[in-house]
């Protein structure tokens, strides 16, 4: 980093530091910082804010005026906050933490975001940007995903990276995490690009701390938030626009009708990227959003080929066929019935006993059979189909 | 100068303690002092006794009166000693012949007008007295008679008591509170529509003494199901019935003249305080809800809403079957061997945590579940999901088996457990499982693969085997546990979901 910094004129470095410092102020969002970068310059903006006279800088003046009803003392509050920050020291903190920083319009800023309609004013990243030079596909979806959804996300992610495509996602629970975990577990196969809402030093959700570190060390971890940014609500839709901006296509695996992934999809549409969705069962709430997208013209994903075609890699030779493995062992009639009942979505033992009209022990035995064969998985008291379930054959079929 | 000693008793925790009320009357400044560690309500006896004696027409002595409550080293609580103090004062001051009260014990609170009022804990008190004849308030007479041995005299006022003792009038024959020996109406299991799995879980819980956690959204019928559990348990035997009756009497509940023969059901609200649940508090060490549920069912609805300290306090009774309440002056051991049934919503949104459908923010779920400690969740051998039954089941679903049919199977399974030397299979020790709950090769493989998957802990393994033993017992299956038994036991022990997609 030091070599990179030294190559810059001193003034630019201060501009970068001030851009970072401005992003750390509460109430100043990426759009305002970007307007400063494009306008008066962040150094002047920072000095004005610090002096308690943000009115001199048009974008900040506009912001203060809009917020006046809610927060009449905003200018003074910003000045107080700014007094506690030394921009250059703050920038050095990022560098010391192994983060690289680039402001919009400066060398080093990711090429893919340069022409974005609402690019981040500053980006922070760890890892290597080479993943962005390859084709990129975002795999996103709901946090509360079904087992089938997570399996599908993981399988798609692995099949894409094996063909040299980088997988972009948000490192959230559910679909996002499943996709990246699969990429990280296939060490060396390809690049995971994680875009997070908080500062890079902070793994959110905490449960994904290990995944967060692994993506940072093997792939690319990127954010527009400086150190110390909390997981405030507004940051997540903002993060989603970066995911859309970085990707050649966006695949929504599972999403409810009002989920955050729907936002990612509309951001992708706004950027003229292809949106794809994995069709789910019509009655499954987890797939409602994905089906809405398909109804609105998104490309349905049957397998990885649909995604490859969407990013212009349709001719790619498949890397290998796992599906041609030995035919699965046949399953009992009751087990087949259980799989049928589970098709629309997860069920409890109680629901299965009623739907299969079988005894508790018999149903239980069938569930054990399916679990051992890997056709279903259990989470809490719920039983769900796995991606393997599609290949199940009953004894009757033979 | 006069002296008298009258036997009486007080209740601490669930046990009666004999107290000798000694009175010394001699010349001096007129007045009455009570010594021997009386608490506030006991010290106030001074004023009640004087007013009651005057109201009864007897003369109040102008001597100096000292009352000693022996043994004087333990704290005396409550107003049950009022009557004995009055009798001792009257004898010491020569108003009553000592001969008239020989071998008679007195229990009761006095009113200012001389009425004799009921006191809590009459059963353990009379039990501890061991007297030949005991005088009790009318309202407590039928309960006092439950104790075998003493002759129970009941009085309504001090005046009629004095007349009877002096032989001026016969012992009064008051209308006693009616004995209520009718079987308390139990709720029948056949009234539950659908919910086959939960009904089975209730049956297994009753048969094996396995603690049960029901996970389901509001309105799924968790409370209704839990309230049917006592009806499946075998009736209490004589010893348990006496023990339970003593506890309820000590807590101040009238027994209506009959021993409690049905296992009790206690369902404290989650706003209940620590003391009201666990017991203790004042010097009287009143039994709490967990002791009231002794030999019966303790139902905790909205488990996650209970304060974590209360839930942690449940661990001792769950392990040892007793609560030890220790205070600076003394300690009490309260029996608390109960079947714990708890209910909780899987998550605040009410979608029962259905994967892909629950709308709860992740943090809310984590906060919700953090209130339940792992060790507590681990005590539930049975953890089942309870969903709202759909309309067809509610309206048309066929009625299930009635409680009496299920209770018969439960009784059979309990017999088998007794033959193994335990009250119920849940109490089988780990070292005895090889003997009483061997598994077939197929079941062994299933357990091994579940252990390997990390879904089952070593402690959980034993619990699953005990439940499987109960399942087999209920089915009349003797011998090694098959894969179906183990599989069912595993499926009746759902992991508790901690947030989307993550298990604990």
C-alpha cells in the first residue's frame, strides 16, 4: 500500500483520507460523499464540516436543510464528530488493518464500478481484485432459506467457479452464505467476492465470522463502509446495489416477495444486467419472490447452463458430470410418499403422519430411510428435501 | 404463681414442627411477653389472645405472664399457636384446671371476639403433634381428620371450648365443611382432534416420566394438550397422596376433607416470582409451585418468557426431586419431583420457524433462544412441534383414544419400569441401560450415524434410549430396541432451531 500511496500526489492522499472520514460521519451517506468527490473535492468538504459551516458545500448544505426538521443542530453535531477524527490517521488505521482503499475516480478504484449509475464514493477491500476481471455472477437470496434452496445455491456456485466465473454475494445467512461456503470449501476452484454492509473489520452476521475471514483471504471482501460502521438498516439495500453493480448477472435462488434480494434484482435491472431466478414450488413462501421475478421476465434457472448462456458462456464445455453417478438405491413406497408430501416445502413429523395416513413408527422409519439416503434433511423439528431428493426412485418404478 | 405447658405445632416448609407453649404467671407488673423467637405475626398473638380471652368471659390475669415457645432456638411463625397460648395462660393463671387439658393439643388462630380461625398447614401440623386429642378450628376439622391417630375436636369459639373442657357443656357438634370426595373432572384426551404425534408424546411422557417440550405457535393447543396429561398418569398411591396432601395443606390450600389422589397439575404464569415458584421467602418457607406439582405435572407455558434465573433454579429439582431452601437461620427441604411439560413459540412471528417461511429477523430469534440455557433444553427428552390443526381435522377429524385407554397402557409401562427398580424409565441409570435397553444391530447403526452427524450428544444418546425403551414398553415389545423405536425416539426429540438454518 505504501508504494501505491507514495505514487500519489500528497493532495490526493488527503482527499482520499477526507473521503473516508466523511463516510464515517453519521448522517452522511455514500451519495453525498460522491457528490463531494465530484464537486468541490472532499478536502474542502471536510474542512467546512469541521469548521461547522457545511452550508458552503452544496451537497452537504442540501442534506442539512432536508434534515433540519428532524435534527436542527446537525451542522454542530457533524462538527463535533469531525473534531474527533483525524482523516489521515483514520486512513492509516484502515491500511494498518490490511485494507486497501480507493476513492471514486482515482487509480485503483474497481473498473466495474466506474460507470455505475450510483457508484460508491470510496471502496475498501481485502484480498485480490483479479476475481473482478473474470465473468461475475451474483447468487443471492433469503436469509431464512430452505435446505433445498441452500443446496441449489451451493451447487450453482461450485459449478460456476469451476468454469472460471467469480461468484458475488452478500455473506448473509441462508442462500448468500451457502453459495460462498461452497466456493470457499472448493479451495482453489475459483473466487468468492463478498460484498458486506459494515466495515470490513466486522463480521456480520457474527455466525459467518469464519466464512468472512476465508473470503477475505482466498477471494475478495469489499465494502463502501469505513472501519467502525455498524450494521444499520440502510446499509443493506446500499450494499445490494454494489452486488448488482459488480455482477454480469444476478441469480435469485429463493426470496420472499418483499425480500432484500428483490432489491438486488431491481438494481440489476436498472444496470441492464440479466436477472435469473430459480423456480420453486408455487406454494413455498421462500420461492414466492423468485416466481414473481420469473413472471416479470427473469430467466428461469434449470441448471447452470441457463446461467452460462445468460453471461455469454453458453458454449462452455461442462467440467464434469456428477449426475451420471451410480443409480440411487430404490426407496420404499411410504418413503416415496413422504418425499411427495415434502415437495411444496418443509413439514413436521405431525404433518407427515397426517398427510401419509401412516403410523408414527412407520413414518419415522421412512424418514430414517430417506435421511440415511440423503434425500431429506432435518432442521429443528422440520424435515426438508435436499437437492438429492429429485433423483429418488421407488421400488415400484423399476 | 402458676405454670402450664401446652403442646402445639407450626409448619415450616412442608413439615410440622412441635412447639411446647410454656407459660409462667407470677406477681409483677401486669403484662405479657412472648419469648422463644416469635416472628411478627406470632408476637401479635399477645393482643389477640388477651382480647379473645376477655371476649370468652374468662378473667384475664393481673399477674406478670411470660410465654416461652420451646424449643426456643428455632423461629416461630404464623398464628397457629394463638389457641395454645390462650389455653396455657388460662391454666397458669388458674382460670382452667390443668386436669382439663391433659394430653390435649391445640391449634388455631384467635379473633378478637374469641372466634377460632383456620390456619394453613393443618395436615402436617396434626401429623407432627402425635397427640391423642387435638382441638382444631371447625374449618380445618375435616382436613385434620385425614391424619390417622388423634381424636379431632373442632371448635368455633374460645367460649364454647372452655365450656366443653370444663365439662359444663358437651363438645359442640358443628356442621363441618362438606367432604368433597368426587373425582375432580379430568379432561379427556379423546376431545383432542388431530395432533397424533403430540398425543403420542403425551402418552410416552406419562409412561416414562420423560419431560416434554412442545414447540408451536399460539393457538395450536399446547395448553389444552398439557392439561390432559394428569389424566394419563396413574392415581397416587397412599404414601404419595399423603405427601401431596401435606404439601398442599402446608401451602394453605383446603383439601376439602379428602386426600389428593390425582396427580396435580400446576401451571404458574411466567410473571410469577422466583419465591412463588421455587418456595421459601418468608420464615414459613411456604412451598412454591414446583412443590405443589410434586408427583404431578408442572406446566410452564411460554417457557422463554420465564426469567432465566427461575429456569436455572429448576435444574436442582429436575435432578434431585427436591428443593433445598437455605436461609441464615434454618434450611428446608421441599419435595419437588414432577413431570415438566413446557411450551414455547419457536419464534416471535408465529410461523413456527418453518424453514423458508419464518419472517423473524435473525437477532430477534437469537435473543429469544438465548433465554433458554442448553442444560435446561437438554432435560427435555421429548421435544415435539405442535402446529395449528387445519380446519378439516378440527371439524371432522376422528376422535382419538380416550384417556382411560391410554392410561391403561401407561399403567402397564409403569409396571414394567417398577420391575426394573425405578418409578419410570426416565430414572433408569446410564449404567443400567445395557441391561434394560439393549439395541439391535440396525438400531445401533442408526444411533452411530446420528452420533457421527453431531446431532446427538453422549448424554442425549442415553436419553434417546430411555425414550425408545418407553415406546417399546407401550407397544408391548419386550427385548432389544429396534430401529423403529430408536428412530421414533430420535424424531420425537427435535433440535431447537437457533435462527435460520442453524441447529443447536
